[in-house]
C-alpha cells in the first residue's frame, strides 16, 4: 500500500492525475487516520522520491485547512478524534523530516506542521514543537532547516489568526509558548545572521505581533523587539528593509500606546526612506507606517470629540499625542514630491508611488482636518496650470487627496474656485490629467456638495454626463460623481423640481447604455452606472414622475431579455447574472419611488421576471430585495403572488452557508409581515420552521441569528393569537439567547451580544403587542418573570449600548401598556431595577431614548396606580 501511495502522490504532483487524486481522496474517506500515518511516513522517508514527500506535506495541509466555517470545524474535529498514537507518530515524523538532508523539503514540512500546530498549540497538545523548532534555529543545522523552522513559527501565527477569524474565538496561546517563539524569532533577526534567515525571522515576527501583548507590555522586552526591527530598517537588502517597515506598521496598529519612546527614531527612519530610498517597495512600506498612524489617531481623536460632546471624561488612556500633526510640516513636502511619479499609462492599475503618497495625504487630512490646507494649497495653486503635465496632474491629485478631511468651511473657497479649472481639465491634452480631474470632481461631489451653487452643480452634471462615452477609467468616476450629486439631492418627499429634471431622460439613457458597451466589465462600470441610474431615480423630483411610467416597462423588457438569453462561457454567465441583478435593483428602486396605481399594471410581468431571477445564481439577492420593494408597494395586493413566492423564500432561508442571502430573506419575512399582516398566516408554519432551524444550526454565521430572533416578533404582530403554536419553542430560544455573555475585554463579542440582546428585546415586544391584538396575552403571562429577570440583568450591565437601553425601556412600556392591569404584572413592575432603567434612559444624551423613556415611564406609572 505504501508503494501504491508513493506512486499516486508522484502522479498527482507531476501531472495532476485525476485517478491518482481520486485514489487519495478515497483513502481519506475510508480511513483518515491510516492515511495520515502513511503520509507522515512518506514525508519522513529519506529514501523516498522528493515529489511524493512534497505532495504528502501538501495533502496533510489541505486535509486540515478549510475555506468555510463548517469545513474548517469538520477538518479540525476529524484530526482531534484521531487516536493519540497516530497523531503523535505523525508529529514525530514531521519533526524528523524538518531536519531532512534534502534542502527543498523542510519548507513544505513547515507548511504541514503549522496546520497541525494551529489545531493543537492553543490546547497545549504539542508541547515540544516550539522547543524543537527553537533547537533547529539556534543549533548548527543547515541554513535551510533554520529558515524552514522560522517559517513554521510564522505560519502558525498567521494561520491561527485566519482560523480564529473564520470560526470564532480560540484559546489564547500559552504565554510560555509565545515567549519561546519570540525568543527564537528575535534572535534570528539580529545582525550577523544570514540575510535569508533574517528575512524569514522578520516575516515570522510580523505574523507573531498579535500574540505578544504581554511581552510588549514589558519595557525591556519592548525595547529589544523595537531595536531589532529598527536596525533591520537600515539593512541594505531591500526586501528585508521593506519587511522591517511592515513590522513597524503592524506595531503602530497593535501597540500605538507604546510608540512615544520610539517615535523620533521611527520618524527619522521613515522620512529618510521616503526621501532617499531608491526602491519603490521600501518607500511604500515607509509611507504605510504613516497611513496606519493616521488611521489610529483619527479614531482616537474621534473618541475624544465624542467624549467632549457627551460631557464625559476620557478614561483609560491619555489624550492622543498627535504624531501626525507634529510630523505634517516636514512630511507633506516629501509626499507632494512623490505625486509627480505617476504611471504615464493611465490604464496601468499597478500600485505606484503617486498613489501611495496620495493615500497618505488623504489619511493625514482625515486626521488633522483643516490644518493640512495651508501645507498643500500653495503647491496646488503653483502647479495646477503648469506647462508640464506631470505637475498639473500632481496638483490635481494633491487637491483631491485632502478633500476628505477639512470641513467645507475650511476648504470651501478653494473648492468653489477649482470647479472651472477642473472642468477645463476634462479636456486636457494628457489622458492622465483628464482622468485625475474627473476623479477630483467625484470627490468634490462626495464631500463638499453643500458648498456648490446650483449653477456649478449643473455644470458638473453636464460635464460628467458627456464623459459617459469615454474610456472605462473615466466613465467609472463620472458615474460616481453623478451618484454623489444624486445622494445630495435626495429629499423625502421629493422636491417639486431640481437640476436633474431637464436632462433626466437623456441622463438615464446614457447611464443604461453604459451596460451595453463591450468593455462594460472594465473598471466595474456596468455596476457603477446602474448604481448611478438608481440614484438618479431616487433623487428625481416630482415633475418627472411621468418618466417612470415609460422607464419601468423599458427596464422590465431588458430584464426579460436577459433572463431569456443563453450564456455558454463562464464570462457570459457572469455577465448575464450581473445584468439580471442590476436590472432587478433598478426595479426595486422604481417600486420604492412609484405609486401603487402606477406599478399595478406591470406587476404581474415584474413578479414573473423576478421569480425567475431568483433561480439565477449570483442574482438572487437583488431579486429578493426587489420583491421586498414590490411587497412594500403593493401591500395586501401582493397576496396573489404568495403561493409562488413563499417556497422560494423558504429555500433562501435554508441556504445557511450564504449569510447575506439568508439575512435578505429574513428581511423579506419582515416586509411580508408588515405589509400583509394576517394574510401570511397560512404560510407561518413553514416560515417559523425555517427560522427555528437557523437558530438551532451551529454553523450559521452569528450575524444571522439576531435578525431571525427579532423576526419572531414581526411574525407574532402579523398573525396575533395564531402565534400560539410557536410560543413554547420561541420562549425557550429567547431565554437561551438572553443568557449569552461576552468577556469584557472582547469588544467584538460585546458588540455582538448587544446586537443579540436588542433582537431578544424586539422579539419580546413584538410578541406581546401581537398577542394583545389577538386577545391571547394569557399565554405569555407565565413567561413575564423570565423577561423581567433579563431586564434586571441589563439594568446592571455596564457594557450595554444605547440601543439596548432604548429597547429595554420600550419593552417595559409594552408590558405595562398591554398587561399592566394584571396584579402579577404590577408586582413585577414594582422592582428597583425598573426605576433604575427608567432613570438611566431619561438621563440619556440621546433625545430619542429620552422620548421613549418618557412614554414608558408614563405607562408604567399608570399601571402602578
């Protein structure tokens, strides 16, 4: 069997032999443990063929690495259930092979061993792994073995992060393990080590930075780590220098609070690299450090502003030291100098120094806001009409890069003065300048629309409309500019007239025609143009309502044609699905905008097309959202489509692996409940069964469950007393959800638990109101003590957010309003935590919460008297 396995591995590796791959897959399915044992023996066999050993490594790696939550859990669980002796033999063989005399093998062993370590190290089940790798690095083994051992440490850290993001939290690595890893890695980074080894060590260090919080908390260890990284920033080998700056970038993100002692050195290293380094990659990596610093400081400054607005003290940290503001005077000129290093080919999408510098300027402007204007505008004014195209383009890009930070009051005068120059630059002799000008106008529309007069907006709209026939790299920002203008024009209800009215038909025609271009896939212009068309519909004034009567059947005809078209190649299928999705999205927008009387004559054809669209892969989400718009528009007139629609809705609710589709379908249930009320009762069994299945399934993405739990309340409000058959299971699931807790130090989980609790509170409120309307409150009264216990828990929870507080007092109000006349409810309301929640909500800075609390307090007081 071993010989047959060797031959199969060689065949699979050299020729991609399908029969050999099937043989290996069959072995895996029949006896995974035996296959693992044989593969590890193959890897450790020094006399074996290199290809078979290499493929055995990759096969073990692929057998343990999953691409989805369910697959990853399944693969990890399968490994964990193997007998300890098989796992032990496999790991022992791996470590033997790591010291192979074949210099090319250890790298592949490192990949496979890391995948095993991801499963076992968090649970302290491979105690000697790090010790063996440490010995490999620090002893007199061959350099390839040292490098592979460092790679293995880096892969372990990298893969733990990947797996944790995929499947959720895992146990933290034991600090002793982290210490040994870090000691091994930092030792290999030191000067005097061979450059290939230092490179692998730096990569491993970069991957490990997330795990070394305790080490970074210790100043002596922190100094040692930063010293090693900063020294590597001066290494003459470009890829080592680049990686060292990437390490600084990661440290700036994870350990910003410790940078003060090192900022002078970091500033000198980065600015020297930006100014004097010849290698683009090194310059970009140095710039990226300032990008991260800007993002970190922007978030900190926003927190400080919020604290000031709320009148609360800043706790837990010192004020932001504002390194970016301090460096701005000297850093901005270095970045402006790089803006002339653009690609001459405007269709070249390769990242270049101009883009890196522009991104840094943009992030800096978001951090320092209006303070950046006097440092950039003299450069813009000096070069905007230069005879040299590179200087003209650099000036436009510089101006464009700072539009996102300063307020309109800080930069508005320059924006107003720029419009004429920018529109003239649409006709510049050089295509790069023309493209930058259109992008600049897009950003002006996105951030400073309120500072422009109707005349200038109209001039922009006319100019970008004329660009819709240009090449894709120009069409994309032109469509985006139209989209942004429309976002600024939207009013509810629509205005009597606006700047879109005169050219509405032609503008819509030009946008939709973009999708017919043979190059419409380039720069995503097909999608961007259709999004802009939808925005035009949303922003249109009342005086063009008559246009929609012609537009809806035209869009519908396009959708029907797309559904009836034949697609053979994968590209054709993708194009067809995208068109169906985009046209469905336009129909959704039209149904939101048009009256029921206007859409009713078309609705049979529309629903027929949308129901067919649900069977089109990659278009189902847009089709479901369009149907939701039809539901909201037609309300109870939608009932005739329920028999055809509900089975497809239930099918969508059952696609648990497609998180977004599942969420959209849950929203579809909410829309049906709101619009059709008790007309959905005949379909309630299927809907509730589908939603109960979602809550029970452990593989479902966690974001789906709060939406489904909240939906219980919507169904109850729709069908009233008919909700009784679902009460027992609903109450059990709500109680289980209400008991979920989050660690205080896990912000992500705290946010999720708040979201989950909001959904539970909404469900309780909806069920109470629905049962009250159906005169069936008696069936929930026995559950009120559990509900009140949950509210009591929330009253003492310092991690609850404002939305939870609002939903909690709303629920108290609903209980008092609907059941306050019952003696047992009065008794429940007469508890200290009720008054505590009310006081907290009444003192909130949020007016909506205060208003909700005032209502709730009144009905609670009424119930108590």
